[in-house]
């Protein structure tokens, strides 16, 4: 009964029909689970994302105007005058523990295509951006990557087309396979995480992190191979075939989820830990930024998730070039 009550209350919240008292009740309910189970498990994947976006909008308002200690996000100075950033309450639940990433369409170009209900997303930035599909699956678009997908998956198949480099986290659905068309390679999955590289003039590559995927070629319907974790397949155009081997690409390490926490640690030291954990090289030209002190709990997060969290909490931006990542301050709000 209580779950039904809050499910209905949250739907009112998402529809913008709540009274101020009911809005406060939603916030208090969500915050009450800070040290317990994930409260949004009672919601559908679409409702979960909508709720996170609504709450994050409120959180980001507090981040921009950190003028009182009662804000969800606080930036305070210690005795040495170093600014300490910490996330607590709803902000910590969303941005850190749950790892929600706000998808800002200002960074991307969304274009409706002639096919009804079809959308083309192009990442024209220098960082990785997260896209939530209607089934709850997540696509992480690298710079200069494109994804064409239906606004809603309404058939027995979840079919999309891509170009560039995208990492997928596919929601399991035994009745609807997830099918990706990347030039002449067709990838079929049910619920797993993997990366596809499909740049023009380069061989298509598929690398698996979790679960398994099957691959076939458009011109050879009777030819199919299976990939398991830590394996990759490369399309060999000269013989029109797929080569399978163990994945030794160190860049794939950024997609492995890890857990770590920081208690009043300078960002400079946080970066060192991230570099060691994910085998990348994060740096910054801004010495002041490196001295920021951070309280954070990165539980079960991959590197792009953590970078997005840093972007939102510290108001920074990053540029990525393979394993080289440049982090710098974007705006000043204190």
C-alpha cells in the first residue's frame, strides 16, 4: 500500500501536479533512503530517469547558489582557506551513489529524421555523453559519434544504427533483442555492456565488458560468432570475415565499474587515484582547481560516470583524447 501511495505521488510529481507540501514529501521520502536500499526500484526505468532529472534540476540550482549551509550541495572553506566541496542528502544519492548523469542536449544536436519517430543524435563535443533510450538502455557517445534510434521501441526488436564509437549498457529483455547496425556488422544482444568502434575508413571493432553478444555480417546471414567478456572481434574487409581475440585495449578499463571514496581529499590526489584505477592520464592546467577538496563516494561507477559527476558538482569540463583527459574549470560561481 505504501509503495502504491509513493508511486502515485511520484507520478504526480513528474506531471507537475504536486502541492508544495507533496513536493517536500517526495524529497523527504527520497532522502530517507540515503543509507538503505535504492528507493526508486519501485519505479519503471523511464520514471526513474524522469525523477532523477527533476530532482537534479533542484540540486543544480543549489549548486549555482551555494549561499547558505542548508543547501543540498555546499562549498565551504576550511581553516586554510581551501574550498571544500561535498555532496549530501538527495544530491549524494543521485550524483554519486546512484551515479545519475544529466543529459544536456545543449552539447548535442538532436535531429528528427524522415522515418517517423526516429531521432539522430550527434556528439559534437570533446567529451563522452550519456544517452538514455526508452527501454532504459544507456549509450555513451564518444566525440564525433552518431546514433540513430526510435523515440520508442514499439516492435519485437530494439533496432538502432550508429557511427563512431559508443559504449552500450543494454537493459535485458528476453522478448526483444537489442540489434545494432554499424556499417556492415550487425551486433545482437539481450542484456550486456560492450563497446563498438565503427569509424569510416577503419575496421569495425566490438569489445565486450560484461555478458555476451553475437555478431554477423550483413552479406553473410549464415555466419555468426559469439563474444564473451574480455573478448573482441574485428571486421576484416579483405576476406569479409570477423577475427576474434582477447581484448587487450587498455582504454576499455575506463568502462570497468569500481568503488572508491574520498574524505576531504584534494582533487589533485583524487585524480591520481582515478588515473591508477582506470589506466588513464587525467590532468589540469588550473592549479587552483587541483587544490579543491572533495568529499565523495563513487560506488560502482565507471570513469565517464565519475567525470560527469565532477562536471556537475565542481562546474568543470573535460576534453578527451583516448587515454588523455584534460580537466579545467568552466565557470566561477562562488
